C-alpha cells in the first residue's frame, strides 16, 4: 500500500470514528423514549442498508440454522446494547455514557477465554482493575438513587452486551459481509421493538425525525459501514485504537452542540479507562 493510499484509508477510518461518535450527542439530544429512538434508528437503517446490499450485489443468504440463531442472539444483544447505552446517556451525560461503554474492549479480553481456547492473561486482570478504578473515579457518589451512578451502571451493562455480541459474531460468522450482517441486526432489532409502538408515545417523531435520520444514516449506516470496510486495510487492533477516540470526539461534539462540560472526575476517570483500552489494543497488535 502506498503512503498516499495509507493516509487516505487512515483519514476514512478517523471520519468513520467521528460519524459513529455522533451517537452519544444525538442519543442525549433526541426527545423521545429510548426504545422508540432505537426502533426508528433500526427501521430506517434497515431500509438504507437493504438498498446498499441491492446496489452492491451483496447476497443476503444465511448458510445454516446455527448461523440464523447466532444472528438472532447477536441482534438481541446489539439492541440491548443500544437501549442501555441510550439510557446511560439520558441519565448522566455524553461523557459518562460514552466512557462507561468504552470498557467493552477490556470486558472482551476478560470474557474471551469462555468463548475460545485462549487462556486468561493475568495482565487482563490488572487492566480490569484499572477500569474499575476509572469507574470509581468517574462515579460522583455510590448512591443507587444518583442518576450519574445509574448512567454508569447502564453504560457497563451496555458494554457487556456489546462485548458478548462481538465474541459471538467473531466465532461463528467470519464468512459474511459486514453490511449484510448489520442489515440483519437492525431488521431483527426493529422487529423485536414493534410492540413498543403500541404502548409508548411516538408522536414526537414529527419534530425529531431529522435527528433520528441523522442517527440512522450518519451514525449507523455510513459510520459503521465505513468502520467495517476499514478492517480490510488495518488490523482490528489498529481500528480499535482509533475507535477508542469515540468518547473524545463525542465529548467535543457535546461541548459545542449541547454545552456539556466534563468535570475533573470525568476527565481523570475517563483517561484511565481509555488508557486501558489503548494498552490492550497495542498489546493485541504485538501478539
């Protein structure tokens, strides 16, 4: 790969990361119940991803019943990840919500031995302790009534769901196209959330649809598709190091558009958590 094309691919990866980072500020800003946001995000993304699959001639065939079950469980986990992540954003702020979710690379490292034959590396226990220390600093007080603590707990639950989804897909469906995978995930999430429309107020969509469209197209379709495509040119570890800039981009966007200013606690705790993500990514690259 020439230096120019390498720089172009790196720039596209950073742009994809910025696009995905908009999920935090948009999730906080959109004035609708969380599950309703996720339904509209999923159904709109499904329409655009289906069109993209048709345009690119991507096959939608699933090879086996086992893969169908994997797709379904992974989609359920993805939906749970999105819903709990948006609850984290609504209860706390963009900085705390995004940083809490970014514990997922260390959670993956700790859970991986349960999914494959790899042994637990003692360094992962140390990284796990660093993450816990970061969360302890992040939390203003350990009172379950405190919205910020609830936000952190929802963020951690979101990270666990996301980590489990990645581990499931990694083991079973390496022979499928990323856009096709994303299409099935969002269409299943939308189908699972249809009942929500019957007992939750969805009238706000008339004023919120431009922002929901942004979330569906910019964050989900363009951001995630570009990020998946970047894996052709970079190791997963390199992509995850760049990806760990998401909370930083999200905090910057929230500062300019939502006037959210992170506290010193958020800054110190967040830097500790992001440091563990970068250490784990560099270590995985060196293996």
